[in-house]
């Protein structure tokens, strides 16, 4: 690598540095542009060579950036640093070659962290298997209610590079981080952070549950004020215990039950804080009512408590927690009420793309006709079905891996009627909703919580949720 100290690069010292950016797309293109603007000699490598990639390559080449399409495996000669898109797996040959050559590999989050200025806004970081986006948006809403200049950034769709290097200045950033991003962000040190929950996910990328959890746990490294964990998920507390934090940083739990000292929780329908108050052995601060949270489903109350804990760690007053939660509107396809038809509620939780998310969704309702199925991504469904069986009025199965759910239902809920739809055409969702309406009785909830990815039948979970909502509207008509 020579005498240049990559880890110390700031400002003009990027001049002439040979940097390879791995991957085009939402993180690669901004990284390439930023590095080129700093004077680095940038080469972008990309596995694909389709029309979209060629269009993106032409845009970068016009700026003077070198782009190699169809070759994401070879480390360009002279590379001193690799900046990778977060989704690139760690076992790719490019990274093996970089490691052998002593070349560091950063993600775009790491790059943003290194490039932030001396007066940069602190980061409040959110990760976990499920609930990241909602919690980050709740946090941003609470911070704004406190009069702070903030933005929800990171894995949420707003580039951290844009937030760090843009003209707008912030008091604090609400940062959503995926396990992929954390894997490639070794020097990130948050003001405070939370791991909302841990369940098997992306194991094909990380290689094991242990590696997945370790990457999530990186969010706690070097925290200054608070490491927020889920009392109901001991694995998150274990990650706090293992973290190397700054002196004085506290472990703060959140729970759906009555909170102990150094925890936030719920007492008689009130969200309360026993962590960021004087004499927390004796005192508690009321923050908001459960009804201030939209929707007031148990897992969403947990999200609200986590967001409140991070905001309180930053010194936000109780009133701003209440006002921020009241002002927050969740994104589409997250346990969203679509309509009531003949006394039956129809709820779209298409974002429930894994078993952990679906379990939380199913726990929010008493009597359910469940629409489930899609791409299982290696998941098993026995625990999900066993824990939810008593709530199921009926089940309608769709998608490529529906047989896995059907077999789990046969083992753990044999008395529950099941409709198995063996079709993937555009009318399949309407058929699923019609079958669900036939099984439902007044007072039931028809819940789309697939527990699977959508790409076998739909472009993404958004399209799947839209198809469900359209089918419900046709049913109502």
C-alpha cells in the first residue's frame, strides 16, 4: 500500500489516491462522485453489464471516472482503498485480493463517517432485524418536535454522504444501518445506538447467525451516552455487554412491561421513562400514551420506546416525544389498515418479509385469516405457526414456497382451514383476498403478513401490498 496512511485521509490528502469503488447504484455512484471531487483517481468495477449499468457508466466516465463493467472480481492495479456497495458479500474475490494486498475495504457509511467535518452532527443509530425504518423515522419526528435540525438517513434511502457533505447543517442525524453497512464500517462511533431485535436473516450473506449478530453489534462500539437494547430479546443485551464503549456510557433497556431503573416501558397505557430521570430508582417520567403511536400494535410500541430512548439520550424533553409520535405517519405496507368490508378489517403488512416480522404482526390481532407465502429465503415456519396457531381462523397460501408453511400448519395447527392457491398470475392476489373473505367472520382481521420475500410473484413488497389493497377495494365494491 506504500507509505500513505489511508485511515488518516481527509480533505486534500485524497489528491491522487487510487480508490476502487465496488458496485454502481445508490451507494456506488455517490461515492465515486465524491471521491473524484476530492481528487482521487477512481475506478468503478461492477459485475453487471446491462443497459442500466452502461447508462450509469457513461455518466461517470463523462466526469473522468474509469469504469469497468462485467468485472467485479479483479482488484485494479495500484488500488490503495476499496469502497464497496453494502450488498457485496465479504467472500467476493475482489475482497480476498484486497485483503491479500493489505488494502482496506470501507463501505459508504464508513466513507461518510471519515469525511464528516470537525463540527459534524452526532449520529443516533438504529439497527435490528425488523423495525429499523419505522424506528428511525419515529426518532427523526421526535427530534424535529424538539426543534432540532435533523434527517432520517442511511439505509432508509437518503445517502449519508449527501447528509454529511451537503450544504444543509444538522444538529443530529437519525441513522438507519443494515447489517451489511455495519460490516463495512469499522470505525463508526455513534452518540447512542439501538439493536431493536435479532432473528435469523441474511444468513447466506453473513455465513452464520453468530456473524450476523456480531455485525449488528458493531453499532454499539464506541457509543458515548447510551446503548439501547430490547429487554425481551436477550441477544441484544448480550451485544451491549460485549461492546467496547466510552467511559460512562449506559445500558438502557426498553420493554412492553413495567420498566425497571434504566429502562423505558409501559404502565397502564402510558409510555414512561425510568432511565433519563433524576433518582431513577424512585421516579418515572410520562412520555406519551400508547394511543399516540400509529398503529398501536405491540411491536410498534416497542419501536416507539426505542426511538424515545435514543431521543432522551440526546436530551430531548418528554413533550417532544409525545408530539413527535403524534406527528409520525408510518410508511405504506407496514401493518396498514386498508379498509373494513362487512365487519372484517383488512390489514396490509407486506413489509413482513421474514418470520420474525410476521410473528410480531400476527401477535397484534386476536382472530386472523392469514395470507402468507412467497420466497422463504431458507426460513423455517414451525415456531411462527406454533406461536400463532390459536389466533388463526384460516390461512390462504400463495407463492413459490407456500408448501413449507402448509407443512408447518399441518404439524402445529391441523384444525385450521387452509386454502392453497397454486397460481402466480396477476389475478392471484384478488383470488387470495376473495378466499380470505370467505373464511373470515365479522370481527376478524384479514392480514397480509407473508413471512416471505415477494420476488417470486412481484417486483417488491410494495407492489405486493398495492395488489392486496387493490383487491380489497374490488372486494368492497
